[in-house]
């Protein structure tokens, strides 16, 4: 099925065979290795696998590219981190010291604390996929770019509009007991405080274990405060589905709001059934933003025999944009490429025109800016909510 | 037991350990460091195993040592060298206490008690913010040796090697002493009663051995955290405890080479099969099953079996 | 904390407790008869859930066909494992324990490879919530809890009312007694393991629609099973029932009053305390 190492083996054999078959070694391409340090197993595996596929699809479209007179092909090198900091450190060590990989996707805000020193020491180019905020994308990390929307950006520019639109007054939080969950609670409280004049009130929080499956007791406590909306940010799809299901079983009729998890509607409906109605997610497109978006979805379905995983589009765009920047810079030197990248814009992002922002908020211009929507599940499928994300300074 | 051939292997091994850092690349130094740590843990585990007890929570004592050292050096600015000593002391002391309570339980009861303890350690680490909570503590300082900070793989290798050799030599020597011999007599309940009937304080012996084993892994745990430059509750989980048991069982629990080879070979293999993930687990498990069913003494017992097959039947 | 909340927590605790009982029964039986801690128990539970996903959801078999097939497969697996592994290592508790760890790792890694990493869901067959006053009990959980009780009853019947059960208890009591004529130790051991495997798999089958399933769910199951059988008494069916309910209630009420993390630690502390002060558990006999 979709198992990485077998595909690796096949690809290596195929590449070896192809290379052996080339008559003129002068035209042989070198591999431009892009690492993928993400969970490829465990509950968050869909994220890592999606990135792999995004890189592969981008590699197909890029084909062979030229830098400083030599020809290259994009090659993805996967490392399964299971979202564990220890494994991510080991993977990065191996990538940098043994496999000569200088560019890579590193997924997870929670694992970054451990790897940032290594990144800084080696000038590794980190295509960062994860939320959190300026702890990671800041002036001290010149080769770390966040290629997806950050927590605070999503929270600050989406939430007030959504609350107003849906008349949400009492808001609670249920999320994982880790860095991400805790910083999200802080941000949510901050936003609620700023909307006090609209009657918004933060009524309670429950921090749960990341892999927990039973939230009944925690929900019981939370529901006693009668929230209109429960913010389920920072939890993966399965968890959000279970929270929704169990909350509905306890009689909850309000909304669930999730900003950073890439949620699959079908997965949510499978778990929560009718209970999934009322789940709101940022970053989910219920109507396609561009022909490229549809094209990628179509190719994914054909190639991998299942609907597109959430991280595929952003990984595709990141790969293509980085390669473009490398070509523009004329070298693979990561700091140089970083400078070129920060000044550029990208027209080929499936979500729409992309640029960089964050100078004021983070002290560095390394936060991606793309149009992003919000959607709500109605009758088992995503329908658009008429709100758009604002830009981050 | 100590035949001429194996006596020569000891110094040869030392030679390899001394030469290695000068010829190996950074990546292989990384592998070597991880191998040394695992060998240390496994040797300590085997010391407890040899007296008839299976600890399913050794990772908890590794964690205890790591967290002690990290909290002292990060929160209180204490020197990492002292951190290592404190880690050993903390793990040893707690093990003494736990051992006093649980070593009278045999078999699976003891194993599950230690396992529960391991889970509690991890849960406590996760629950308190000043212990880092679920994300742990980063920016762990590395020690300096006469002014040279052990920042590179080359430099750190020496620290790992010294600690590993110290622990392994200690337990190898312990086996040769009367204390070590006494421990072997406590392996089963009936033999323990026999030993007590001739005046052996079984409880004290067992508790001491358990405490020493945990002190050793605690010290290496501190070194481990310095290597990773951070510590968090997921690194020292139940899965690590079972990994150590697998190394011990495959390598063989008796003798010196069992745990050393078991941990060494399997760790090195594991690093190479890295991206294989579940394949690595599957391969380990299959080897384990093969060893258990065919050679229950572990792979290092194979040579013993072989010799028995080849030796002439007639008396010597 | 209001009465309604407390009653709801109690209801959650009792139902969850029944689910724990369902999960732990197989482990209890195998330990009770053969004194083997089957570390593969959690993985068998996971396989039960995975197989019901494979047969019922992916291959769209009807439930009345899928469940018996799963039971049959686990029974066969039980006989096979007893014959090849347990029998060979009889008497060596360390090797047996590690062997079951090996089996569990094999099942786990093969499942990851075969089923992939994505979480799967088995859709609920019974939707809806039962209202008892102001207390809400989801019907599908109630159904699983009821099945747990039925299985406990069946197990009692087998162990205490059949000749095979008598033979099982004879083996447990004293292997010498069992070696008397008319008790085929090997056959009875095989039946015990087969039954234990089937119970583990059934646990997974009936809990599958309640939560999502993935190849890693075995670990949680065996952790909980360990706690239950330690507190209840290794090998005691009554102990498993009492401990299951007790732990379920402690967890639910504890989480309501102290928070989920504290309740978690509390349960492990209870386990150690039980081991230290009363190793035979609540209902076990002193060995």
C-alpha cells in the first residue's frame, strides 16, 4: 500500500536503472535533495505523507532545472519523526551529517525548540510547517520560513469576524497540553478580552493529553459553563471528530472552531456523524480557489487513489517557490537563497498569489501570506463562511 | 569462563574505542555515542536480570537522572559534572526506596510495579511546568573539560565513552566479587530461601544491586540529555524500556559480551535502518522470537552450545 | 459540583468501566490459567478492531458474518501461539514474557505496514442517546457495556460449569493435580489461550465504533488492562469486574473534580499502592 520504504527502494532501483541507461554521463542530473522531517506514522501521519506527495507532484512539474550550469532533479528524502522532538533531532542530524541534505520540511512547532540550534549551526534551510508564532520565525533564524499561516495570524484576523457573524458570545477552549495548545489559549483569551465590548467572554479551558481518546469528563466540566463555541485548535482531525461526537452525546449544540489543524471533512463526519455539523475550520476551501488547486486534487486522486491530503497543496507550492528562489539566486547557499526568497512573490500557489510578511509582528519577513478562507460543516460537507483572512504586517 | 581468546578481546575493544574518534565521520561518531549509551543501559539492566528480576521501567530511572541533571543545570546553574553525579545519586536513592518496597514481589509483580513507576515519572514530568511540562526543557548545557566545551561530536564521544566503560567495567568486576556471586544465588524464590538460611541478607543484596543499576543508568541519562541538548517526557518512555529488554534478550544476559553485543549491534543496525520505521521493529521482533525459541540464552550463548556439541563425550 | 454533574460522571464511569472490563477479560483468563502475562493482548485487541474495519467497512460484509470470522481467526491464532511458543517455553517466565512482547511487536509492525498510518473509523451502528432523567448515556456505549457483561457471564459459565473449565482450574491450582489422567494439559492450555485471544479481539470489535482506530491503539488497551488486573487480582474474573468498574468511576469522577492529568496519575499510584500493600489485588488469593 502506501508504505514509504518500499517506494524508496523502487525509486532507488528506478533511478539507478535510469542512470545506468544514460549513454552520456555529462547529461546526468544530480539530485537536489529536499528532506521531509515529519510524522509518517502515528496519528499525525497524514501531515507527513501529504508533504511527501506535495514534493513529488512538484518534482514532476519542475522536471529538470538548472543552477549555475548544472542540472538537477528534485528528490524527496523522508524521515519519520512521529512528531517526537528526539526523533526529529536524530533525523536532522542524519540528514545534515550523513545524507548531505541542506533543505527540508520540518513539521511541528513542538519539535522546533530542540532543532533550532542545529538549524542555526548548520544553516539548514527549514521549510517550516507548523503554527505558533515568533518563537520560531524571527530575526535569529534567518533560514527558517513558515510556509503556512501562523496561529496568531489566523486567530487575530479571522476570529472577531466569525464571532460577530455567528453571534458567538461565550467561548471555551479544549486542546492539547503542549506548547501549541497553551499558546493558543493565551491568544484566545487575548482576543476575547479585546472583544469584551461585543459581549464576548472566555468561559473556560481544558487541556488534554495529545493522544487521548476519551474527553467525556473534561467536556462535562467545560459544558457546565455553557459555551457557544468550543475552540478545538491545535488538535488533529481525529481528536476534533471525537471531541465533537462526545460533546454532542452530552447534549452540546454549539460550534467547534479549529484554525490550524488541516481537517478532512469526511474523516470528521465518519467519526462524529451528524455531530460534525457546526464544525468551523479556517484554511479549508469549500470552493476551489484556482484551477491549479483542482488540477492537483485530480492528479492526487489518480496517483494515490484517495482524496487529497491537507498538506499537499502547501508542500507543492513551497517546493516550487524554493526551487524558483534557488534558480534566481544561482546557488544552493542557504543564506543567499533565503534573502532572495524573502523579497520574492509567487504566482503559482494553489491558494492564490503568495508573498511574505511579518516584518512588524515577528521582526523578520518570513511568514507566508496567501488568501485563506473559513468553512463550516453543514449536512456533512464543507460550506463556505463569508469571511477572509487579513494580512499580517 | 575467561578463555585466552576472550581475554584478548577486552583490550582489543578498548583499542577500537580509543582509535575510533580519530577515523570516524561525525555521523558515525553520532552512532557510536548512541551505541555506548544503549550498551550502558543494557549492561545495567542485565545486572538486575541476573538476580532474577525483570525491570520494565528502567527508562523511568534514566528519565529521573536526566531530569535531575537538567533541572539542576538549567534552573540552578549547577555545573553539568555535578549534574551527572546528582543524577546517579537521585536515581540510586529512589531505586533503593522502590526496591525496598517491591523487591519482595517476584516475577511479573515486580516488573509491573517498576513499569508503573516509570509511567508515574513520565506523568509527573508532563504535569509540572518547571519540569518542562509536555515540551520538556531545552538548551541543556554541556560540560567543559579544562576549559574545552564538549560541543563537538568528537569531544562528546569521550564523555560518553568514559562513562560507558566505567559502568561496564564496574558491573563486570561486580560479577567476580563475592557480592556478585551472592546475587546469583538469589535468582529464584527457593534458592533465595536457601541463601537466607545460611545468613545472607537477601533483601539488602537485591536492593543494593537494583540501586546500583539505576544509579548507573541515571548517570548515563544525564549524559544522554546533554547529548540531545534537551529533555522531554517522550524520550524515556515504556518503549525505551522494552527496547533495552530486547537488546538484553537477544544478546544474552549472562556474561559480559551478551549485553554489549546485543545493544551494540542492534543499535547500530537500527540507526542504519532508520527510515524503515516499522520494518526496523519487525526485524528486531523476528530476531527476538528466533533467539528466544532457538537459543533462549541469547546469541552469545551460541558459542557455548557449539562448544558443547564439539567437545568429546568422554570425560575430561 | 452539582448532583447532575456528579451523576453524569458516575454514569460515564460505570459505562467506561464496563468497557475496561471488556478490554481486560482476555488477559485475566490467560494469566489466571497459565500464569502467562500475554503482552500481545493489546495488539490482539487492536487486530479485532482493525479486522472489523477491514471486513465490515472496507469489504462491506454484514456484521453477523464479520464477527464470527474474527472470533474464528483469533481462536486459531490462540491455538497456534500456544502450541508453537507457549508450550515450548513452559516454566520459563522470563522467556515467556519476552516472547509475548515479541509477538506483540510483530503484530504491531505488520499492522502499521498493512493498514497504513491513517486513523480509521468504524461508523456507529447504533446512534442516539438514552436519557435517564438528566443523565445521558450514548446507546452504542451502553450496548458495548452490555456485551461486556454477557461475555463475563459466558466466561463464568465456561470456567465454573463445564468440564473444560474444571480442567482449567485444575491446571491453575496445581500442575501436578492436572497431570492426573483425564486432564489433557496441553489441550486445555490451548483452549485457554484460544479463548483469551478471542476475548481480546472481541474487546476490540465492540469498542471500535466508539473511538477511532489505528495500529497504535493496543498500547493504551494493554496499559489499562494491566492496571485492572493488578488492582482486581491477577487471574480473578470477579476481580476484573470489580476493578474495572472501580477504576472507571475513579477516573471519571477524578477527572471531573481534579482534572484529567491528575486522574491519570492517581490511577497509576493506585496500581503501585496495590502492588506494594496487597499484591494479590482486591479479589486475588495469596500465592
